[in-house]
């Protein structure tokens, strides 16, 4: 019984406070050279410039992809072609992210990839079934 109380006292923080003492030096601003500070400010402001040019592309991506796919495959296979185009672009994004080394950011995610893989497999099965039925109905009109 006395052993448990000793362990409990040793686990407590000093002076009964909730937090442990922290070195205040970690929040102090370092006294860098003036040119380092100026360079950091320039880099910080220039870092957001690409988003100014990418935002309109992202906003118009869906209509552009609709028009591009529609002009390439026509109205008959528009739906499956659009979905396959988006899936291909998503796969390309994942590939580039993996190869560029930025995938390390997502390593700590506990993402149930094995369960989620059933969704595209089922979707591809449904698309294949629809295309098969379209081809059969198209052959009946010949």
C-alpha cells in the first residue's frame, strides 16, 4: 500500500502543477543576421505565388475535363471515359507524390487501404457491366 503511494508521488509533477517545467529558450527569437531575416520574408511571400496561378486551373479542372473527354470519346462512352480519366489523373498524382519523396508526409496515417480498394474494384466491375450491356444493346440495333 505504501509502495503505491510512493509511485504515485513520483509520477506527479513538481509543486502539484499539471505541466512539467519547460525551457523558455525554445520560444526566444534567434538574433539572425538582417539578410537572413529579409531572405526568409521574401521566401515566405513568394511561396504562395504558384497558388495564384494554380487556383484558376483547379477551379476550371472539372469543366475542362468534361469538355476534353466529351470531345475525345463522344456522348456514348462519356461517363466511363470521364471516370477513367479522373482515376488516371489521381493515380498519376499518387505516383508523382511517391516518386518525389513527399509521400513521407502520409506515412503516419492509419488509412485502411485494403478495405478501400474494394470500392474501385467494385466500381470498375459496374462500369464493365454497363459497357457490356451497352455493347450488347448496340449490337442489337445493327
